[in-house]
């Protein structure tokens, strides 16, 4: 265990810090749960909805967004433990219906690649295939015609489509819907009574409403995701239940002693499978099997982030300190709340020194930026980069089914290194956003934002 770790949790102190930081960063409501010293501590602050003024409490339910991917990974890896899935065999062996626009990719993509975001499948393909139990099968079929971000195994490109495929694999192997399989194999054994996957299940709880804008206002809709988004984007839970799930990822055991996953499996989930070029968006150095991996100045950790319409969530775990925490919010300048609070929590309770936040250096290097100008395209997004007198102007526009979902992002890019740039991101409180330029092994140029590969098309 790291030195100078404070095991005792001062509830009043951390409640005060949560209250102060939430107000400072204009976050309407937040819920925090912390596992330390073998005990879980739950706190809440603010309101769930600025329109109604309903108070945030520790039993309030938030949308976890992409943290749902960790639940799907655990579900799929449990099936692999039982010998029902070979992680290194082609996906088509377990899911013959699977296909992509590239026949060679279809023949070779594995479940391990999907779990570690190296399968090349894209992220932002949305298709509402209804509320029926066949919605996931229909989505996987619809995704066959969507372009890959990159050839399998050539880069790490964050992929929600890949997790939808993993969810469908779980359905085929269990004979259950993804929702029921998750409930039977994870939620129920772990006693997660405040965790669910369907909106109607949330009606019996206090539920957070998302907020958007610098002066956060409630979103027009509580949830825009179709049912087929479950495996990659819709688990609903309290912060306490997220930490109860995370505690199982330390040893594979439920609170009542039931073994849910083997120790070998949970260790594999947090073992780095691939290094990532963007070490700033999540602050991580790579991907394991469903988890982002961290090296905080020699102290290893793991976790995941999530976003939905007007809500953001964060999970971090430091195994050697026995620390886990989940912060669930209904927006505002949430990343700043997370950065300030997590820096203190990790330092005080796990002896972790978190690296400085991403920003350009005081004296940016001189870089020949002309080669980076052009148009980059992946499903759901068009990125246009223009060069004027040695400065790059970056425009990030939503397209396809995502067109109009949010305003475009525009920024002047400041060099950080020869191929890494920083641009102000007004979507999340004018924080610096990393933008990287690189090449795939076949020479294809790409722009890398939000951990996603967008190939250059012009």
C-alpha cells in the first residue's frame, strides 16, 4: 500500500468538499461513493433537477453512460470463464450473423479486440431498432454497412458498436436478452438493488435529470438512447451500487462470499492490452478488457468514464490501496469537479499523485502544421482542419444520425508536440481538449479525438 494513506474516512470533511466543489463548478447535483478501509461511504449534494428543485440523495439514480461497457465486459468474461466463448477466436464463430463492410475484418475480429477497443469498429453509429427483445440483433445487422475506423488490430479506437456486438454475443450464448443476462449473472448475485437497465425500472427511484450549458438548464429529454444502446451506454444506478460492483472487480467475490468472476479474470480485465496515443482524455495509459488502465507515478489503477445527455460519470479504483470511488453528476463543468475532487481523494486515501491536467506548454513548440490540414471522417462525425499562417483551425461537426444532437466544436489548435495539439472545448467548460494526428500502419493519415480514429478523406 502506498505511503501516507489515510484509511479513516472523514465523512463531514468530504461532504463539505463535495458541496463546495460542486457549487464552485456549477454542477446542479452529484452523488459520490467511496470504498476505503473495507467500508463504503455514500454522499450526495445539490439537486437532481433545477426545474423541480428535488434534492440529490445517496439513493438517487443517475445514468452511467459508457461505464455500462464495464458491466458488459464482466458479463462476457464470465461466459469465457465457463468455456462458452473463446476470446481469441473470430467473433463469427460465436455470432455467425456478425459482419462488417470489410470481409477480411469480418473473418478476423475477435472478442478480445472488441473488449480492448482494437477491433476497428466505430463508435457513434446510432440506429433505433425498437423496444423489442430483438433490438440488439437488429442493431448488429444494421451496423454491417458502417465503415470501420481502422483495420482490426492497427489502433485503439473507442467503440460502442463493438460493445453492442459483445452484448449480442452474450444474448446468443445465454438465450436471454442482454438486460436479463446482466440481471441474472451480475446484478442479482452482487445484490445491486439500485441498478437497472430499462428506463421504466427507474421510475420507483429518485432520478437525476441531465443539464446542459454554462448556466446549466434541464435537458429537453431525459434519455435519447434506444434500447439497443444498453451494452455500451445504459446502466442506471446509484453511486453506491457502482462502487459495490467495482469492489467485485478487485477479487471477483460478491458481499455474501459468492464467487462471480475468478481472480484471474478480474486481473485480466485491468491488465493493459493496448497502449493508447491519447493519454489525456481519460488520463489513462491504455485499455485492458473493458477497463481503462492508469499508472499514477508508479501506482496502478483502473476505471472508466461515461456520458449521456447532460450527465457524466466517473469510476476509479486503486487495487493496492483497496480504494474505489464513483462520482455521478448531472453536468455543469463536471470534469473540473471530477479533477479537483479526484486529485484530493486519490492523494489522501491512496497516496496517489495525479499528473497535471492537459494543457499546452507556456511556450508552444514550432511545428509545421500544413500536413495536418484536411477533412477527416468517421461515422457520426466530420472533422475539418484548416491552416492559416501556421495556425490550425479545428471544426468538429456531428453528422449522420447524430446530426443536430449538439453544436459543433470550433477551436484554434495550440501545439503541444509535433503531432499533439490542444484546443479549448466549450462543450465541457472550456477545458483543453487533446487533438492528435498520426498514421495507421498502411499509411492512412488520421485525426484522433475523444479516443476515436477518424481517417483523412480529403
